[in-house]
């Protein structure tokens, strides 16, 4: 037997077609999926949604009067359009049949369904004919698939149906450039016609293997511009050649050409706007939901059957989904109305929500970044006249917000009418806290040395905490209040000061980079030097605000005083802002981006890797000027910023180069070339040996690779360069993002500005805003050993924060960690990569001497190029006498190391227009060295005591493979920790 037995005659009797098709499509097929598939319930046919668009139908002015009936009597009608395929939602697009459902609003009266309503429906598909002629044939076909479950056998006996179905496949271009036919005959007043919808934009015959390429293409196209599709009618002029109940027969165009009657206009829009797809999915369509003058021909048995089948399917779906059964009378607005403007200030909010100040050994200071892409300061701006390193100040502002939390105006601006008193409470509690071994929120922490109290021999733990208490300033131009009454083991320690400017904005300055040990012992390790303290700090920033005599509730902020920024224009590939954004998304406090912006979300990743060329030789060769991986040249950006399928594989190759922990976390080769939280030498068998981007960033890269992103790149567009240029409503979040994008998120080993606790959602009162401990609250006492479980206790160290609560997790002193975290610990792989923190702590830099060679256009080009490619060790000023010498030299002379500044290029095509160069440095001489070797028998582990200074030896030659920093797992790492 070549095919399945025919349908039993009693099942397919004449006059029962609607009943049987309803049973097959709705009561069996659709009902089965409704019971078994995840909600919401789906349609019986054309289930795969590509997108829902809004638009309008414009009647042509030259339309004959006799045709101005039904929906065509209206000059303009609002339209909502659903694009779909007759396939399961998980099926690939290629090979599916396209459909379009158009619901027109503003067509009042009783329709051909005998409903009283306001809409008219047009339903079409991308084929000029149907695959069976009559409803009885449709019963046979559907029975074969739904009951016998063997379409193949049926089609083997019906070759014409088979050929038509093969031709009814999705285009290789776009749903917006496809032609659609209504297939069946319809009345148009006194005539019978067929409808066609023809695109104005010619199709592109481009094969596409992406499973959901039609949705991506639709979204991208309408995001760029409007599209027009012409509604045409074909008159029935020859009854013999134009049958009414033979749906496989095309009416010949040579006898009756299609005539344009109206234009469907789909304006530029965001098809993926919230709620738009869900709205379209909730609409029901029926070819009989039209004015009687536009009704389907009663002579078409398929049209008659569709009336009941479509209605039954819509009813089942709407009941299952809890949706109204009645057709809507009003369309969803094309753009949802925004909130009513409200300029009533009812609360005050401090921004940035997390400010970052940095230590320096000068009394002078510069302000930290206030926009994410600030202009570089002129060379020399980071040092005073004595070549000391200036501090970075954190500036805070207060904004008046309405009840929705939207910024209305700045209250710390000129003539705001607000009376403001600022209060800041800085503290340094590092020496009284636990030492750092490994981030306690990763599984490898269970196999690192135990996390124990620092300075365990000191009984008076309070003497180890530098807590000068809060300081307050009021009004404009308030003089400085100094944090100088805190002590460490009885000795006073200055942590910084605060003052206000003429607009009442708060300036917070940190310490002077002083680190000391009252016992005089040398530092010996990267993070846990007993007896030592430094003068970084952190604490709450609060204020009282009286506006027009009324006190306002004030949302507080936090300030972190961190080590210096030796690469002030550089950002790491994953910044602290990226990390905190991911934390907020995971916690449900922020929505995950569904369609990233190339300019805001993707391009910064490439630019940051390219920018690290100025601070790391590996990144210079890989992503820098004329590097191996060209991601930021004009030519590369022209390709990578395009969502065209023609460059999809290029996008995919780039995205696949980024590390994912589950796939290639242990390998140093994937991007970014940065060490991870569990870094060890030799490399640890753990995915966290190296760093990965945040889940949010990786998700956006995947969407970009698929072509599902906003093509918003404009090479001529300039970012905001100063906060005053930013719209007032956006200034608060801009200040926060600017501060956090210049902070590191990798590796938390322990880190530079902040470390691993910031990954805990319990630390935040709102996205990017730390939770404050209640006033008068005392933190629960912990044991001598801190375990991963202990940190998660309610109201423990990962809950509301006390002054000093963030920086206590960091290295003490910070200089020993900064001078230890370098690059290329396994030179057999690469002498320059991976790296720890090159954006803040450079590895290899361009010297002033080589920069001058590059700028000397009288020299041979090859010599200039060689000078440009040459990088010297940033750590060089600390000498080559050994690790312990270096970290102690850093403590006393951190200002001897270079700041990487922006200089103009030579102006020719052989070099970048701007070049970043290390400023003048000073090498620590024997007379400058504070280090004193330990007494006999007390030689510290990992030190290089006894190594003599040798001419020509580089500081980078000091072997760090045995220091504590990289020996995190002395007992090995079992498989279950990986």
C-alpha cells in the first residue's frame, strides 16, 4: 500500500466540513497542545510569531467610487499587524509558510460574523494559491496528519498538493519584502475579487540559516525606517478561468491584473517594545470579521469552513489564557502614554550613589570622572609642582525628585533655595578585620588557607580600627572638616576631609597614601601584613535638606577611598558598573536588556580591550593599533555595527572568542586576557583561573551575534564630555555610572577599589546603592575563622554596611597588592598576558623617550614604528632587588610610578591620532629604600632578601611565582571544587 487508507466516508460527509475541521484543528490538535505545552495557549495555525507592528491603512485617492465600500470607504484606518509562520514556535524559519494578519480599527457596524464591532480583519499568506481546492479535501488532508499522523503517505498520493506545499516556504529575505495573497475570493460591493499585499521594497534573495532570522530582520528593519505595502485587488472577469471553489487555481493576471487600492504604512518603531508582541498575540483574526460588503464568497467552501474553525480556535485560546472573548473596539496606542509631567519635589537623592575618591601624596587634587567618557586632562595634571601624585576627589550632588523618583532639578545648584548639611563618616577597619585568602563566594574558597583575623595577638581590637567618627559641613563654600582624630594603636591617622563648593556640592578627599607599621617591620606579602595600616577608607554619605522650609527625605550614598588611578582614561573590560548591573538584573531589580545597543552595550567592550593597549603589551599586540584582532578600526566597526546576515558569522566568531566558565574558563586564550578570582601559579584546574564577562554582557554579545541589536552606531556622534551637558533627568545615573566604570571588577584577588562582597544582592538598598546599617546597630560577633557560610548570616557582613565595611576586605596596605598584581606570570605562554588590573595598575607602557621618537617625523618610519611598539615595565621604578624590596618601595614611593596620560599623535596614518604615554618617573635608589632585611632566622617567606642589584636587570625580571599572591591552594584543588 503506497499511502494510508482514505478518510472513512461517515467522517467526511458533505455539509460537515466545518464541524470536522473544527474537531481536527481545534478540539484535537489545539486542545492537545493547550494541555501539554507551557502556557500561554497558542493558535491552531500560524503559531510562530515574528513580530507585531502598528501602522495604518491609507485608501488611494483614485479608488473608484463603486469600490469605496466596507473598510475601503474610510480614508485612513489604524492597523495592528501580526507577522507569523505556520510552524511551531521552536521551528526554524526557513521552509515555513508566512502569514500576515491585519486588524483594522475604526470600521463600525455589524460585520459578516454577525457581530457588532469596530474592526475588520485581513488574513493573507505568502502564496498565491492554497494546497487543496475545497473544504472536503481539507478534511482529508488534515485527517491524514492529525488522526493518521502521516502526512507523507497522503502527499505521496496527492502530488499536486505536495508540489504546492513545497512552494509555500518562507522567503530568504524579510516579512516586510514578501508578497501576500488572501487566496480566496471576496466580495467588493457588487464584484468578486482576490486581495494581494505587495511590498514597495524589493526582496533580497539571501539565504539565512538563523532559526529566528525573520523576527530579527523585522525588528531591525522597522527600527531603521518605515515600510509600505500596497493592498491590491484582482477582479473576477472570467468565471470559467476564475473559479470560486477551487483554491489551488490562480486567477490569471493576464486576464485581470491586480489594481492598487490602499497602502499599509508601517512607521519606524520598536517592534520589541514592552507589551507589543503580547498585545498582538492576544488578537484574534477571522476572514469573516469584515463589513458585509467585503465578506468572503459563500461559494468558497474553504471560506465558509474558516468562519467557524477560526472562531472556535480563538475561543479556546482566549478561554485558556483568561482573555476577553470579544474583539477589542479600540486599538492599543502606538506608543504607550508616558507619565504626566510632575515637577513637584518631594524627596532628595544623593548622586553618585557610590562615589570614588583616591589617595595621593599631594595636598592638591583633581575631581574623579563625572561622565563615562570624559575628556582627558592635559599632561601634567595629575602631579603637583613637586611631582607628587594628586588625590582624586569625589564630588556629590543632591537632586530634587518627584514621587516617582525622577529627577526634577539639582538642589545643590546655584540659587536652588535648599539648605543642606552634609555628613560623611569615613573609617578604615582593615587591621581589625579578617585577612584575605580568596573570595568567599566561590567554591574554591573551601580549599584556600583559612580566612583568619588579622593581628590576632592584639586583644584590643578597637585599637586596630581607624574610626574618627562623622564630620558635617553646611551651606556653600564650607571650610574643610578633617578626619584626623582616628588612631591606629594610639597613633593618629589622617583619612581625609570634606568641604563644599559655592553650589553646596560636597567634595570628599581621602588620605595621603600613608601606610605604616608602628613596630617598624617590613611588609612581606601581598594582602595580609601584620601590624600595618593604610589610609584608604569608606563610609556613608548622608545629608539633611530643607527646601522652602520643609525637610525632605534624603536617599543616602556611599563613598569609597581607593588607591590611585595610574591609567586615568582606561577601563577594564568588565567594570564595576557592569558587575553591579548584573547583580541587580539577577535580583530582579533591573530588567535584563532584550535587545542591546551596539553603541552603548557592545562597542564599549571592544573599545576597552583596544584601550588596554596603552597599559599592557599583550593587549597592544592583540587589540591595539594595527593589532591582530581588529575590532575598533573604522572598517571593522562598519562591519560589526551592521546587523546584516552577511556579517553574522563575523559577529559570531567575535562573540565566541569571549570566555564562558562552562566552556573554557581554564584556558588563558579566550577573551578577556585577565586573571580570575581563583588565579594561581601554576594555573589552577578551575574555570575561575581566568575572568569572564558578566552574564549580562555575554547575553548581549549573543544577541549581537544573532543580529538582534540596535544598529545605532554613528561614527560622528560624540558622547557627553561633561555632566552639565547631560539632560537633568539623566545626570544622577550618569554620575554613578561614571564613577563605577572606572572601578575594577576583575580579579577580586582581592581587588582594587572594592571586592567580592559587592556581588551579593543583600548589600544593596537599590541598584548601585549600598544598604546602610541602622543607626546604633552593632554587627554580630564572628569567630576567629571566617567561613563562606558565616558571611551569609542575617544582618552579617553582607547586609547593611558600617563605615569601613567595604575597604576592610582589601589588602593591607594597598601598596603591597598593587605592586604584586602584574601580568604574564607564566611567560612560557605569554610574557604579557593574562593580566590582573592593567586599567588601574599598568603592566607595560610607552615611555616618553619612545613617544618623542614616534613624534619625530624626520626619523625613518621603521624606527618610529619600532619605538611605538616598544613597551617598558611600569613597575621599573621599584627596582630589581627582589619582591620584598619592591613592595616596600611601593609603600613609601608609590608616586614614583608613572601615570599614563593622553598626548597627540604625529598626525600621519601610521600612528593613532592620540597616544597614551607614561609621564616622567623616578627610580627608587638604595638611599630611598625603606626596606630592612629581617633578622637572621626571621627571613620572610617569599621575599628576595639577599638578591643584589645588578646593572641592566629589569624590575619585571623578579620572579613572583612563589609569592603568596599566586599560591592559593597549597594542598591542591580537588575535582569537586572546579
